[in-house]
C-alpha cells in the first residue's frame, strides 16, 4: 500500500526537482521532464478543477522563461491536468506497466500539446518534434519518474492485488 | 435523503468542469496578451518563485568560470593589456586632434560583463537571462556581444537581471555590411530542422555584388547595434532574385548554446544621449572582432551596377543611398 502523505509529498517535490535540474543546474534537455511526471501523478490524486489549476500554475512557471510562446506551457499543462484527472474514470491501475504507459503517453502528449499550441516561431518539423524527440523525451521522463517512485519506496504494488 | 445525492454529485461535477474551463480560458488569455504584459507576468515569477533556481545557476556559472577558465582569462587579460598599451599613443593623438578641431569627445561604450543563465525549459529557446540589470546601466535594446561577435540584444530589464534574445530569435534582425563596405544587407535567422542547424541569412545584397566565401560581415551601425561587431562570415550563396538581389548563408560568429559569459554594450558613458559610437564614428569597433579593411571603408565605386553609387574618397557611404542596402535595424 502506498503511504499517501509521503507519496503526495514526493509528487509535489517532482516539479521542484524539475526546475532545480533544468534551471538551477542548467541541464536543459539533459534532464527529464519531471514537471509532466509530477503533474500526471498529482492529477490522479485530486479533482479535475484542482488538477487544471495545478497544471496552469506549473505551466505558467515554465512560461516565465519563454519569450517565443508565452502561455503555451500553461495551456498544455492545464489540458494535461484535466485529462490526467479524468483518466481515473477510464483506467484504474496500480501496476508498474500501467504507471510506465501512463507516464510515457502523458509526457508525449504534453510535448504534442505544446507543439500544437506554440506558434510557428517555435514549432519545429512535426516528424522531428512528435516522432523523434517527443517519444525519446517521454521514455526518458517515464523511466526516471518510475525509478524515483520505486527508489523512494512510495510506489509499491499492493500485495493483495 | 438519497434524492439529494445525485444533485450534489452533479453540482460538484459541474463545478469541476467550470473550474477547468476557467483555467483553460485563462491560459488562452495568456497567449493572447500583448508582449509587454506577458513579459511583466513572466518577470514577476522569475523574481519570486523561480528566483532561487536562477540564483543557483548564476552562482554555479560564476564558480565554473572562475575554476575552469582562469588560465584562459589570464591569457585574454594579458592580450587585452598589450593591445590597449599599443593603442594608448593613438588614443592620445586622437584626443589632441579632436581638441584642435574642437570636436566633442567620442561617446564610448560601457561594457558590462554578465554571466549567461539558461532556463533549459520547454519554449525557452532563443532567450538568455543575464545577471546585470538597470542598476548596472543596462537598457532595453543594448547589444549583447562575446569575444567571438554579436550574440543578441536586451529585451527586458529588471533591477539586477535582464532578459536578452539571441540571434536565433525569429524577431532578430541586424543591418550589416561587409568589412570593406561594398555590400550592405539585413541579417536574419533561419531555423534548421535541429537547433544546431540554425544559421544566419544575409539578405538584400545587390544582385551585381558577389561575395566570396569567408568574407566577414559586421554590423553597419544602422539601428541599435554599433558599427563593426562581427556577425558572421559568408558561407555560400543562398538565394537569387534575378536582377534584383542575392542572399548569402553566413556561418554565425557566435553559437549561442556555447556562450557562458557575455558583455552588454551599455550607453553608460554617454548619459547626455550622445549617439552610439557606430553612428558617430566609422571605426569604433574595427579590430575588436575582425581585422580592419586596408582603407577604412574604401571609396565605393560600383561601376557594374546600372545607376550605381559613386562616393567620394574619404566620405563614408550612406547605406540608404546604396541599392539593396539595409535600413535601420529593430
């Protein structure tokens, strides 16, 4: 069973870790998209409106560094929060396979939404952005996200399941 | 009262959807905001919630520069000292001659050294944060340069930090010319499939002017950039509009991703609003980034251009009078 309080604390720390790696340590794309991982997992713990609000706030924080497509991250993350929250009604899963698939698809979706919302100035070639970079970033983020959850011990399969 | 439960759930569900739509609409509103308002909102977050992360990278960047590049910095300092010593005599002579001619002193640029801070987040391409701001004399549209050449321009200034766009930004334009002043044009960025493939295009070069590969292209002094800052070197012919103009690919002098330390050219030395060096003098930055031409802006005689311009020796050509030359920058 997951220890709920500790689990939620870790989820809240993921966006902090994201900004620490990307902005604080200046790792750029070398660091995984833990903002999306944190948002996707948090969204399944809260109501739809709250998930949208969290997504909006986190996206806005990323947009603070965006000269070219201000608001694109906010919109993408808000939509991701809504979809993540609604996914509870479609998929009920506690397995590692579900977790990896959910994070992988969600992170890719975030990149895709940003690509759609961002203007022509930012938008790169669709093949490059959606079929090469997007999936690679998604796999990286999903694996690191799962690893963090497993290492911290907050995600364990319920023995009764 | 079980009959109330569906209503409660329905009401809560509706409220959640309304809240979600509110945040989606708010996000759409952010996208539609005018640029200055967007920058204000972004500035608030950068100055509050994100300030510790920016401060951390700033500290790490400075520590890295101090630790790893000390030997190189020492060499650069020695070279700069030697160059300044050699120019001291010329400077004194120039000042005496200007005094004799009763010319006012040249408005020199102030250089503010700054550490580059990169957000590295999605959508932060083409943007760099600098650890100098209004308190250091930095203003909007101040050029940002490095030892290699032109990096970009300041877009937003805070008390102690500023935001600059590098040359990969779609809005970046600079009026440029070749070192010998025979060709003027506009330099603009062109995106490649990868960020590493971004390059510069020198556009609007007169059709009958051909540029050799390796020709240095510098700022022309029209617009916000002083004259003589190296922008890049000609790589190849990019496009031809028959009988009208040519465009050339440039190898950029600076790769923004590799820049860790820059100089902001402030107008601090000219508080009275005197013109920038490039507007007033012809040779403000010759020699800093590229070797000066044999004769500074040699007489321009474009005999092969129908209706070409002929300029008297010793008189600087006005780009506005040259066919295909660029006008003022941004």
